[in-house]
C-alpha cells in the first residue's frame, strides 16, 4: 500500500510505502489533508505503486510537478 504526498508549494508528488517514517509522521493540518487535497496539498492513499504513479503522472506531471518515489522507501 502506498501514499502520495502532494505538496503544492514545492510542486512535488512523492510516493511513500505505507509504514515508512514519512508516512507515519503524516498529519492533517488546516492546509494539507489526509485522503483529500487542501490548499497546500495532501496525502492520498493507493493500493498499488502503479495506481499511485499513474495518478501523479495524470494529475500533476503536466502541471510541472516533480514525481518520484521516496528515497527512504525504495532503496
């Protein structure tokens, strides 16, 4: 299972494995949601890496966002 961290201010979509240190530290704020996008982005859940990558490429890459897998998760 995977989480995509959409960060609008930095224009990045980073894919993390469930259980990695960044995913475990995720927290909903007024500006960033969990399973929803807010003004500054959010964390979106996907059951597979393929679905997460397809989402990032389809929704964000053409808008100039960097799409990558988290280094902590895919060593």
